[in-house]
C-alpha cells in the first residue's frame, strides 16, 4: 500500500486512447511533477472499428477489464482529483454512448470525450511544463495517435495554434499496408497521402529546425533508429529514410510503418529538420491541468 504525503496532493489522469488505455498518478514537489504510479494496457479500440463505425464487443470487454484494474490503483492512492479523457476512437465510435456509462462504473469516475483541440492543448501543456514553460522560443509539438494527429504551435506556455487531423498511424497502416506487405510503392503512396492532408491545413513550409514528438509513435521510431542510444536523440529525415529502407528490406515493422510514413510526410511538408522525443504528453498535461485548477502556483 502506498504511503501518501498529505502535504503534496495526489492527482491522477486516465487516457482512453485509440490503441491503449493509460493511467498516470503523480504529485508535485517544488513545481516538479513526480509520477508515483503508471499503468498501460493495449485494448486496440481503433483496430476494432468496423465500416459502420462500431466498436466490437471483444474490444469493449478488454476496455472494461482494463478500467477495473485502473480502479484498484486509484482506490489505493485516493487521489485529490482525477481526470478521465477519451480520444479519437471513442469520439468516432457510433456505440460510444452505450459504452461510456459502463466505463464510468468500472473506473469509478466519469469519462469525458474530448475534441482534438482539447487533446492538443493538454499535450502542449505537458510538453511545455516538462521542457520549461518560461522558455519563449517557438515550439512545434506533434502527437501522432492511432487514428488522429494533433499539431500545436506555441511560445513558452502560450498556445498560438492547434490543428487536429483525422489521420493516424493505425489508419495509415490499414490503408497502405493492409496485406502486411511493406514495399516502396506502398510507402511512397502513404507519404504522399500524409503530405496532402497536412498541406490542407495551410501551415506552409516553416522550416522548423526542431519539433517535439509527444507520442509513443515518435519514441518507438527513435528507439528503432538509435538502438542503444539516448532515448531523447532527435529523429532526422535521414533517420526515417533509413528506417524506411530497413522495413522494406526485412518486411518487418508493420506496426510502425503507418506512423513512419505519416511522420515522414509531416516532416517533408513542414520542412522539419528533426523531431525530438519527449516523455510528456496528454496525461502529463492533464496532471498539470488538475494542479492549475486546484489553484496551485505554476
């Protein structure tokens, strides 16, 4: 049983993501977030969406079982405040309204389906506070999910623009590598598709020297590109080209191919020189948001 310091309130954030459900429990000491417990379970909601936009019963059972496990952790830690958010898959699913009450009962807290703008805000909040919210330098923060992608431009703690795209790693994989085959033609088509979608937003070629990837996709790709290296080593377009060639040569990497093509297209379209993985995203942002709502000094 955890020991709780009553002078440092415990907060919890639960993310019902399109691929995985995740729980962060943390506290703030001298303005620094300390995670005291984390849990993650892959439930694969996005892969279970059928042509009619319905989540299948097996995925929903996995989801409820996962939330019951999360509840045990929440009951043990007794957080001061909890925020539970659901992202793109449940936002899109036609049977989400039937699932959400059961999810709330399993977890013990109500679930809030958030729009892409709110997801982007929380992601940026997590990254800004992790890197230093007082830094006034312009930032491009990207969050590539299973079926949606958020891009956020900001300066320090201030958000200037948020764009959400119905385009994600799993969706790209299912569209261009559905047969499990990764070849040059399919990869190039996936990159062109990604570029065209990001071009529609009118970001233009900003020539970003650096962007930050607050998502598992970027961290996983960096892990493959820099095996044995620093987890925070930036990913360049040359790194991505090397991964592309390796995936095609070995016919492996199916689970990352869609995300790789999406990131490659994004970096080309916005002329991003490198993307740095950051171990901060929506859940970290939600914890900071709870702290700010509680009236603590930032």
